[in-house]
C-alpha cells in the first residue's frame, strides 16, 4: 500500500505563488508514475503534471510555464510549485501514484488540498 498526504493549499491572490507538498509512504518502490491532478468546482478531475518511467515531466497546456513538479527523494516528498496563479487554477489538488498491476495499473490518491485564487 501507498499513502499520500497533500498540504500547502490555501487562498492566494491572482498573480501570486503557492507550493504544494505531497508526503508519500508505504511501498513507494513499486510506483512508476507520480502525478498531480486537480478538480475545479463542477468539473472533472484532470491531470496537471506527471513524471513518467522515461523520467520526463509532462504538463497540461493550461499550466505549462507556470507550474513546476519536483521530488525530494530523501524526504519521500513531491512538490508542485505554482506561479502566476489565475482564478481558473482554483481547484482541489490531488497527489497521485500508479503502479503496475495484473490488469492495467493501481492508483493511489491523497485526500486533496484546496487552492483558491482570488481575482
């Protein structure tokens, strides 16, 4: 099992910055994809950024150039640095981890942290 705990959400003005953290524990050695998702009010949960087995970091077009995904392996912690925030970034942000399974993959999720960007 893998446990994920997000933190760092809050209220920020448009144009401001915020850094989210995700503390991971458990059988993290089995994880091959790490990601951040977000879900805005009334919308589906969408992928924001991910680190894939080829070591590439991918970003959704809506956040490219503003958000940065990083890891501190010594602390087993993931970070999402968010700059130049816009009201459209308001959402619950979720940490996600995937591992191979017999049929496809297994997903692990944190409970989410709320980011609210005021105009």
